C-alpha cells in the first residue's frame, strides 16, 4: 500500500509537470505566431543572389553585388536588416579564406527593436528585382592574398533565401 501511494504521488507529480510544460509551450507558440505575423513569410518567390568579380587586385575595392528577385505575380517585401540594403549595421556575411579562417567583421553592430517597424521593409514589385553593391573592405578584414568564399547568413532576419555562395581571389598587383 505504501508503494502504491509513492507511485501515485510520483505519477501525479509527473502529470502536473507535463501540464505546466504544455501551457508554457502553448504560450510560447502564440508569442512566436505574433512575431511571425508581423514579419513577411519566407517565400520561394523572393530570393537573393550575390555576384563578385572572380579576381580582385589588392588595393582595389572588393565590390559585392546583392540582388533580390521577386518571381511572384504580386509585390513582396523583405526586411532590409541584415542585408546590404542598409548601411553596414550587422554581420550578415561569412567571409572565409582558402584555409577556412573566417575574416573578422569590423563594422557596426546595431541593437534592434522587435518586431521590425514598417520602415524596415523593402518592397519588390512582381517579376522585378532590386540590386545594391557594397565594398567588403569597409566591413571585413580582408588583407592577404587568398581565395575567399562569401556566404549570406542573414536569412533569419531578412526573410530572403539564398542557396549559393560566391568566391573571389584577392591577388597581388
């Protein structure tokens, strides 16, 4: 009988703990649903591509062209935070040399309010694209000759998808 009471108490304690977790998960789910409703949904019709010259001489600007495409029949928007469509305010690119060493980001790191305000979104018309160009030397410590790989890592904030990376060789004069 004594074992029965212990087992029953342990079972009730376990069940009550499960119900508390269930309530916590439900409220967390509603918070994330609120955050998702204020940001545009990631869509396969809104994607980005990067372009860079295959070889850049040391001392020249390392210009990266960043283009957002909208293949949809309706206008779409993305958050410009963590993209080149705003001044350098965050690290949204991983830049690595041939040995795999990541180049240090030396730009500003902005603190953000959430959710992003409406002014943080950029509209892309149907079947259209927007492009901008940045000089990577202004934000990354690229100094030595090497082959570099650039990967966009700002998808979670911007809502943009990008499948490919780009590479360039930084070479002596």
